[in-house]
C-alpha cells in the first residue's frame, strides 16, 4: 500500500498512513547514528545496554530462571543486545537471543553485532517452552496510532488526505476513555491499537511461561489529550505529512495503557519511572567511574554520555521505563 493517498479526494486513517509510511521507511535504510535521522540510547553509550544486561541477570537469578530466552522488539543495530549480553556473561548467563525485526537492512546490522540471534517477523513464533525476558527500547513509539478529535458533532477520527488532515464522518465516542469524554472541543485523543494488541499477546505469553517485559520509550501516563505525532529527519523535526516513507513517524507512548493491558492479563506492573531515575538506581554513576578508571582520557566523554541519558532536560525525564512481570517473579531492580 502506498503511504500517500492516490487521489486528491481520497482519505485514509492516520493509522494506515503511518503504518505504510514507516514500513517503507524502515525497509529501505539504517536510520540510526550521526548519518541517519535519530540516535537511540544504546548508540549513545555502552552503559545503557550494560545496565539493562545486569538488570536482566539480577532478575533471572532472583527468579531462579536460568533457562529464559532474551527477546528484543525492534532491536535497531543490535547494539543494546550486544552490550547486555556482555554484561550478562559476567554473571555466567548466556540466554538464547530472539529478535523481532522486519527491516532487512537492520537485520544485517544485527547479524554483525549478535550473529547467534534468531530472527522473527512477528511475535507469533517466539519460544513457548521457557520464560521470556523481553526488552522494547523505542519500539512502541513507531507503531501506528489513531487520532480522534472532539468536534461540535461529537468525536471524529482524524484522516489523512493529500498532505493535509481531515475528519471522518463516523461517531467514535466509544473509542474515547471515559475520563476524556467531555474534553474541550478541539481536543485530540490518541490510541495505539497495534501496541495494545502486542502487549496483550505478550502478556498472555508471560502469564503462561513466566518472565518479564521491560519497556523504555518516550511518553506519558494517560489518559491524556494531545497531538504527539511527529516526524524526524536528519536529527530534526519535519512535517509528518510530507515525503511519507522517507521520515521516521512516531508518537508518544501511553504507559498507563500498556500497564493496564498487562495487568488485565495477570502481570504485575512496577511503577513507571523516568529513564534518568531508572539508570541512576541501576548504578550508572558507578559505571562511569569504573570506565574512567580504566581509561581516564574518556572521563569527559563518559560524563557527557551519562548526562544525555539521565538529565531531565535531555532524555532523562521524557523517556519512561515500565516493567511488567509474571505474578510470582520478584520485583525488578530500579523501580523502588
């Protein structure tokens, strides 16, 4: 399906437009790094993946689950997994690795970083014979959303025409959380049905098999109103309705919705915390000191990287962290 409507009078849902645009975008390029459109936490510093690896090792040991499988959704270049595996090896933990990735370009990068991984196009064929510890870093934000606007005629879905938004004719009040039903006219509510479905299926898996799910992304704890759709290109913001398929389209993640979906299927969510608080609780400052002792010349770079990850005005506050676990698994580190 083309990401752009074929005729001037043709409309499609924002959900379908975003799905097609991002499918074309990720299939054709490596978007990461200085030469790409954006950079993620694992590409900023090895400390991010190492701390997550230690988080996984600690949780698996306390859960007495040495036979778990590591699963990553949308693993980028494989950098996070490579760093996490190196840290896990310090605890003599070497789980099988399963990547859920559809981009052939990124799969090649991942194969270079983690050659022993197993690849999946969807979550349907993940192992069903052991606990899973699942990591999703900047995965849910790229999933297609639906937007609904309150008008004088009720709630209507926002549609995409040729480089413009329009409103559908159908009443959509049943899609709006009860707390937001009477929001002011012009308010926009976002929903991510694909994200909810993925969380629901994986939560059911974890409830049966054991394990945990770690989500790191930018977002909020809803329900809330607001238009968070954005496009990134060359590390700057762009018009999301221009040049579809050549820009990364994302939206903020509703962590409260993900937690509620997991809780309804038997998982125990930990309180959502900021990325800065999470990495600080896991010991990023001690890791900076350790790396600097080994290579004092890197001290300033290490401090700069640390600040990018944890300072509120950078990634520290906007990015949130949510963990959900099987009912009998212990509370994971970093959420006290």
